[in-house]
């Protein structure tokens, strides 16, 4: 216990255990609660009904009734009056998602024999209840490998991106980027379960000039965009290089969020850019590809909440965010380039680009942005 502070919640959740037919408390059972002994912890139907009536008479809200426990809710005063106890708030160290240490507030009974447990032996419920367990704060130790479901349409991984990029025919022909090594210079990489559970191949992060902490991706950009690479080319070997760089590629179909223009850089002859396009999204935010990232990262927070299309409608620390723009398209093209290198490893970069341009589908719909650049 680190100390006591904080305001008491207006509504406190708990779980009570009616006296079991086997005469052993569910909260003190320990190793005795096995498949063979489980029926001993069931409670008599009549006793459960009486316990529910008594709890309600004490002002306690009954939420859900099972054969072994009853879920309840109430205020501090209702609990203290019903069970003759005194509630306090205690702060304890906890582990939040992303392996971050923090402090959380726990509601406790001052007379507890065990943390989280209200004794009932000296109360008016002694003949009915074995104990009352107060609900505690819960934290997921690992991010989820699956994105949350939302009502608006967006691309999911890993299935939707290869469909949009027409990579499925290559996958069926066993062209998946196998044997190709992609080095990606970006904001770093976080070992998210999305990658681990699917067996994607990622080498240790290489630190670029001025970069530090190879296990973290503070912005989330490099982590999220690498998921697009693996969605298109799932068998590549990837090495992340942690530094600060924004990729520039066009959109398919033509997007009012991405640029298209006659380049002033290439004047002999003039060159219309972009050369190749990927899946970008549309204004105002172009966020329609849900990608994994480090919990609480910069993009996770910036794009969170709100109403789509101005926000992704999910939490700012749930290790997923809707990404946008040309940065989302660039890794898709890296995956497509891996296909060419797998089949024809002797080709140089210019030749790979030529193959991609000759084999790509022409963009005939939509209109590009009039801006000369677009945000990632």
C-alpha cells in the first residue's frame, strides 16, 4: 500500500457468496475448488432467494444472480450500514498496458481479513453470506491483437489492405515477399500482439543518429505503418530503423488528401508525380485504416475519440488507431516491391519501379489534392 487518498466512487461494485451446500466458503476455498468439488460451492435456491431479498431490503442493488455468487452495487453508506464496516480508499502500485507502472485507487474495508474482502460473521447477513468481495481496478497486461469494432466503414488488417492493393492473386501464387528483407526508417517499432500472434518476422530495432530506447515507438507511426507492409507481403523480413523520416506516395483511388502534380524537381523531362499509388483515404482526416501501435502513443492520442471522420471513436490508449494519408500508402508499395524482388531478385530499384508502374492499374476515378504535399 502506497497511501490513502482520493474520493470514494458514487457506485461501488462487489460480489457476494451465499453460503454453500458444502459448508466451505468460496472465497477461502483455494485449491479445493476443482472440477470435482465445484458442486459443493453451489448454494441452495431458497437461501439465494432470501439473500437477494435481504440485500435489496438493505438498499443494495442486485445486478446478477448465479448459483455461486450474486453481483451487487451500492453507495458507500449502503455498504457500511448493511455490513457494519468502514470503507477507505487506498493507493497501490499497478501495471498498466504497455508495462507501465502506475498507482490506482482501491476501495477497501477497514476491518478486512484479506484485501478486497468484507467479513460477514458479525453482521445481519452471517446466516446467509460467506463474504463480500469488492471489485478492484483491472488492467490488461498486453495490448489486444484485434482492433475494436466501430460503426463506420474502415479497412481492417490483415485482410482488407491486400484486397485493395490487388495483392491477393500474388498470395495465391505463393508470392508473399518470402526471402526479401525490408529496412524501414521510421519512428521505431513496438512488439504489438498483432505482429507476434501472426508470426511476422521483425529483426531488432536499429537506432539511427540521435535515437534512443529501441523497445519503444513513442509516436506509433513506425509500428502502425509496418502492419501495412505485412498485410501486403506477410513473409518479408523487416528491420526497423528508429529515426524521424515522412514517406510520400499517391493515393488509389485519387484522393483529395494526397497530392498529384507536375514536379518542378524533375525537369529533364518534367515528371508527373506520384509514380505509384496506394490506399490513403479522403478529407477531412483520411483516417480509414486501423493499425496497431504502442498504447498511449502520440497518434493513438491525437486521432482518438470524436466522431468519424474527424476522430477514430476509440480510446487514446487502446493500442489501435485509425491512420491516414500517404504514409499509410508507402508501406503498401514496399510490400508490392517485395513481390517483384522475390520473383526477380536480380532487378535494381529502377527496374523494380518500372515493373510496378507497368503492372499497376491506372487511376481513372477521383481527384487529387491541389496541395503540393500532404500530412502523413
